[in-house]
């Protein structure tokens, strides 16, 4: 026995009627799949690598203190992310070349504060400086 559709017609005619009625839906679905595939491939190729781990400074606290003008010149030390903020008495005592040699990529000077931007683990540097200044 041959199955006939609900309309009593041949299944081939029902399929053709379905295609005529929903051809635009099938076309849109195919286009959406192609666009999504292109977007996913684009996102995978342009994915940014994860952030590199912070390097640990091998410099002794004395080197940092000397580059900042001595322990008498340093009033307060704090860190936040890639920035090391230091309140100082006299910014003319800073040794920019020594700071650059220690891994500082940028120096921002303000009236009583200097902000050092590094790719180092600034929390460890802050801890070393505070311990050194207390002794």
C-alpha cells in the first residue's frame, strides 16, 4: 500500500507543496548557518591570547630605593594592578634610567607622587619596599 498525504495526494506532490510554501524559510536557515559558521571561524582565528603572568622582580629592594632617591625620599608605597604609586618628597631625586633598568615601562610624575607602570608583580615589589623601609 502506498501512503498518501492528508490531502489524499501523492507524497511527492505533498513534498513539492511543502517546498513551495516554505522555501524562503529553508533559504534563510541556510544563510544563517553559513553566517554563523563564518563568525565562529573569525572569532576562533582572532582570539586574543590570555594575559601573560606577571614577572617577579629579581632586583633587591636597595636598588628600588636608590632609584627612587633614597629611603628618606619615599613617604608611602602602594600598588594597583600594573601601577606602583609612591609618594615622594623630592621628585628631582628620581633616577629614571635606573627605574627603566628595573623594568618600569612608564613613569608618571605628579607634584608629590610618582606612578610607575610595569609588567612586574607590583604587589611583591610593594611588600619588599615596605619591609625595607621599616627596617
